[in-house]
């Protein structure tokens, strides 16, 4: 058992035991002095075992000196102190590359900030030719989205793929996606290997603003759905169900609704907000973007339902298209059927319905049905011939042939 009396005056990892202290929850208490001169209390077990080596000053680091204008920290020169309302002091510095930037004085002193960030933008040309799994780096691509360095690679299967450098170094990406087939066969089974092949061929295909990168693990939200990992044109990565991609239900990572649209008056507003204000629903906006419309055209073009509702009459007054159709003797079903066929609202409401003359059945031959009569008329027969020509009766099957 540890004895406090035997430990008084002894030094353990720079901590001197001065005397006893009230017992703590984890053991017998001891009053100690740190190498910095500050006294504190701790358990004797932690002091002698080396769990506590200071009063906490070792974690806090050395004391930060006052701001020194003109000090040089490995090429970073302090120019002036920036006034701040709260927090630690901030300074304006000049980097070794010539750019000026602001940083916290404590980060400059402790070496956490040593440049404006130019040291991160290194030359990645030595990476060309290196192999990562089945991928061989063929060139350096421009940074996309979040400014991560991208590498152009060629897989052993012959496909080319653009991969983030951090994923290559970490081993997260080791092929163009062709090796996903093995995982697909394990998840689908051998009997559904053809399905796995079709899913693997989707790698690299574009669906709207999304490009398929590979197969993602199945989500607990969709436990029985195949999930695909896609990269949007804005640089973000999104996991989307396969049926949602093929059905064109998902066309982006969500950035499409966050885009800004330029109005004719020069103002810039959110696209979805402006579309809703103009009476264009979200589903209509999504359908227009699927057809290849630009975001400005999809937002600024009024909805079709608004365009054909009002119709001008002969006296110059404006009424709804349905009201004008009913006044002209056009039924509601016929009016909307004409609109679906591409008719304009004024034409669909103004042209009356063509009533088909009722057939006089007094001169019809026996056995003639209405369907047969109108079928003859469509074939070019005259009404008299269609009504008077006898109907051919289907001959009964021969008994001997029926028995065989």
C-alpha cells in the first residue's frame, strides 16, 4: 500500500510531493508542487504511476509573449496588430510568397500558422506515373468544388477516371469501379450475376448533374435497394438509390434548387423562390430541367396552365378557357383532350364538336351490330351498303376435324 509519509519530499516526473491532502475518489490525496512552481492536489497513485506529470502547464504550452511587430517566423513577417473586439490578439503578416494575410498571434508563435497556405499548393507532377492499386496516374487535373487536388488516372481495364488525390493516398479508391463487380456478385448471388453486370456498367454514366462513381453500401433506410455513389458537378458526393437515378427522380445533390438565377432587371435571386413566385411549381421546374432547359428559361417561362386559362371572346372580354368552351358547346373532357393534343386554348374552346349522325336501324339487315356497321363506314363503305350487306356467319367446325 502507498504511504504518503514515505513519499513526502520525493520528486516523481518533475512533481514534488509536499504532504498529505484530503482523500479523493480515486485514492489517497497528496499536495504537490509542479516544476513551474504552482501547487495542486492529486492522488498519490497518479503521481507515482506517472499519470500526472504537471499541473497542466505542459498541455497549455509556453506563455504567449506580447505582439512583436516586425518579428520574423521562418519567412512570415508580422506587419501590424489587427484590432479585435473579442478573443486573442490578431496580426497582419506577409508570407514568404508575398501575400498578406491575417492570423491569430498565438498560432503564429506556436507554429500552427506558418504561411498564407501557399505551401499546400505544391507541385503534384511527381505523382504522374505512380500506381495506386489498379490505377496509374496519368496527369494532374484542376481542382473541382472544394479545391481538393484531382488526378487523372487510367485503370488496368482501360477506363479513365478522375480521382481525388487524398482518396488515392488513403487507399479509398483503387480502381475505376470494375472491381465492384466482385462485391456485387457477393451481395446479389451467382444467380443474379447478370444484374450485377448491368449495375457495374453504370459506372461513369451521367444522370443530370450526377456522374456514377461506383456502388455504395446499402443504406438502413433502403435495405433492399442498390445504392450508387455519385459525384455532382458542384463537387459534392451523394449516395442515391439506383431506381431514383434511372427514373430521373434525382438529378443533382440538391444544389440545383440552391442555384441563383439572373432576372432581366439585373437582380440575382434563388431559382426555386423565383419560380414559386411566378406560379411555376417545383415539379414543373424539375421536368423542364430534365428536358435540357436552362435554369433561367425554366424559371422565367410561365406555366402552361396559366397561359391557356384566359381566352378573349368576340366582344373583347377575357374569360377562362373552360368557360369559353362550355359557352361554345364544347364539353370539359373534349376541351382538356384538345389541350393535351397541343391545341391552343382559343382553338380548343371555339371549335364546336362534330356530332356523328345517328344511324337509322330500320333498314339494317338482321344480325348487323353497331360495331360492324361503323367498321364498314371506316373502311370506306357507303351508309346504304353498310346497312344492307348481310353479315357473313362463321362456319361451324367439321365434326371429324373437331374429334381429331
